[in-house]
C-alpha cells in the first residue's frame, strides 16, 4: 500500500451491435457483439480508506459496479476516476470503472487474483448493476473485440478484427441503458445475431460498420440526431454508425470532420486494460 | 498495398517454465506454462514482392515459420524484421516474426482473416517448424500470460498475472531449442506441471519467479553461467530466473544491475502484438 494508491487505465468501448443474453449466473450472462476499444478511456486510482467512496472527475458519485467490485475483493477504498470519455453515452464508463477498480485494488490490497478472476468480478458487477453487458470483457482485451459468446473469461469466446484505425466521435446526449434494453430485447438480439454473422464471415472494418448501421436501424435504436449525423458522414464519403447505447456517433478516419462536425479524435486501443 | 508495406510490432516473450504437449494437429500442440512479454520485441514489415524473401536486422535469412505463414496466406512478400531482442536466446524471435508476418500480410494482401485465425496460422507455423511451442499465443495476448492449455486460440486457455514490472536481462549465448526438447521431454513436462500448479494457485510475480527457478533446476536446464548469475542476483537481494530456452537470465526491477551485471532494461508489455 502506498499513499499514491495504484492506478489502472481502461480503454473506452463503443459497441456497434450486440445481443442480450440473460442468465441467472452473472458470469455467464452478457452479450455477443462487436465494438471498438478506444485510446480515450478512464484512469482509475484506488487507495485504502476508512470508508469506501467513489469520485468521477472530481465529483462524488454512487457507482454500483464499483461498490460490488470492492465488496468482492473485501476492500475498503477511495476510488477516483478521471474520464476522457463522455458518461452515459455508450462508451462503457461503468465497465471501465469496475475493471480499473478490480485491477488496481488487487495490487493495492495484495489480493493475488489472476487476470481472469478480476475480469470475471468486474463483468459480473457490471451485469448485476444493469450498467453493461459486454464492455468489461472487451475492455480487458483491447483492439476491436468480437464477442462470439457471452459471459466472463471462463465462459465467453472472443475474437478480434486485426486492424487499427483513427476514430472520431460526437455525443449529442445520453440514453438510459436499462430502459432501452427492456423495450424490445428480442428485436435487439435478432438484429445483433444478423450483424454478428456478417462480421464473423468477414472480420473487416467495412463489414463492422455496415453491420452496425443495419443493426441500429433494425433494432430501432436510431435517434433523429444520430441518423442525421450518420447520413451526413455517408454523404461526405465516410463510414459512421451509432455507439450502443448512447446518443453518440462514431466514424472512421476523418468521417465526421469531413461532414462538418467538430468531433473528438482518438484511435482504437491496441491493449486491454492495464496497470499504470 | 503501399510501397512502404504494412508494419506490426510483436513483443518479445521470455518463458519461465513450460510443458511439452505433442499433437498431430499443430493448432492443438504446443505447451502450457508462463512467461513475460516484453516491451523489447520485433518490428516486422511486409511488402508484396516478386519472390518471398526474409531479412532480419539487414541480413537475409531462412526463416521457416515465416515461409509457412506466407504460404498459408497465399502471399509472396519481402519480410523485413528489426529485432530489439537477442536471436536464439529464449525471446521468441521466431514466434514474433511468424505472428508479425501474419498480422501485416493480412492487411497488405487484404486477406480478411480474424485475429484468432492469424494467431492460429502463426502458432501452427512456429510449432511445425520446431522453433517454438507457446510463444505466439503469449505474444498475441501481452502482459504476463499463463498458458493453462496448449494450442492456438480455438483450443487453448489463457490467464495472466495482473502486474506490470521492470525487467532486466543478460544473454550469454544461444541454446538449440529442438536439441533441448528432445533430451528428456517427460522431465521437462513434469517440472512444468509442478510450476504451473504453483502459479495458478498464486498468480503473483514472486510465485512466478520461484516456480521458474525450481523448474530450471528440476528440468536440468541450467548452464553454469546462468546458475551463477541467478545466484548473484539472489545474493544481492533480487529475484531472477532463466529464459526458456536460451542462455539468458532475466530479473525483476534492478536485480541484475544490483548484482554487478550490465543488463538490457525493458518492462512487461501491456499489449499483445499490434499493427503499427
């Protein structure tokens, strides 16, 4: 234990499409799908404390996945997170905070767990809190993860699209994950399965963004502002889709810039979550 | 296709201990064990060419795993590698060249394969060439991979020690991998299983280096110079072991420096192999 605590960086994760896979066991539940991990992400610092608290960008917050992770690790800690990505807009901030807390608390409290055990704890916490279905396992892998089977690392199956790409994004607002998931899960899962088949058949960036756009349309998740931005990028000759689940549009290369937007710019992240 | 070609970086991998797992199917064969991926590694560039050639640090070489990967991808290319790690000394250079070639050729020749497919091809090429048993899958994951089950990504099972650490190493000479493996594979596998049990039970750096030292002794792989260096680090209060299979000693922190050696210095690599 040190006064400075232990730090972990977890990449953001924008999901292009997904399925909803329920299971009584949270380490088996989750989703299949595909997304981009981002060089923009969340830095989490864990320090032992008298009582557990959680701060995001300097503001005290209630963050159920973080509380669940600390409970699982039997750790009482002050968790401070600095986020380089928007909150509640489809970037996996809750998963990042859960995973970063697990990795850093394991060091800080000398819990001697393995990577898979820590990822399992963070994934289960995110699922049980209703804040995410597949961000954690994607954020632990890095790159452009394809989630072939749901759940934590002992149950799931991952692959990846072996590419690196510049990513631009704009966020118009937030969407409530639980509300959207409860609306019509069957429609989402059916559209997600179609999209996944396409990307498994051809694991390329083009195939991913096509499958993601069709998913957003078929799952009826597009908002007017998101649709407008995707169309504008397309008219400017680029490729864009919607980040699930947020009112966020991501594009490859200079897609949003070319369409006249003033986007955030980052890239796909080549590593999974890492200790600093 | 571009004149500059496509580049990939693959981390070096020092194996602390391993088992030998034979199988007629090279994607199922390999080894279990544990090692460190390193920020020192190999940068591989692939360019289309009239005939396939391979260069390592400016010198034309025959590299069977690279030829096998190019064949599998139906690619005729000039492969140039710049290695920041010693050749033939237990750093997984052959695996790095096979994996880097697979990742870069997939882009350069637009082969549209997935990460797992490329890792499988590179792993099979390394195994079939007799140049490595488990480096490729470790180098694809990054960090400090624990190989719980052998083979490529469709068959194996990986975990990791969730730590980052400064690594020092010295190399005294090379060992021939095939010769050592043929000498007494049962003894190696038995010692490797004991070591793996220890690290699975306690996935920490200390446990890894203890298990590695005991493995090196029990498998009778220590050379006099390697034993002397490990003992010198120990007497100086540090932790070191032998890189399998090379006449190489690695230590954590400043272990070799404190023992009076003039080591190379790097760290564990937080990412697996990546496109540049």
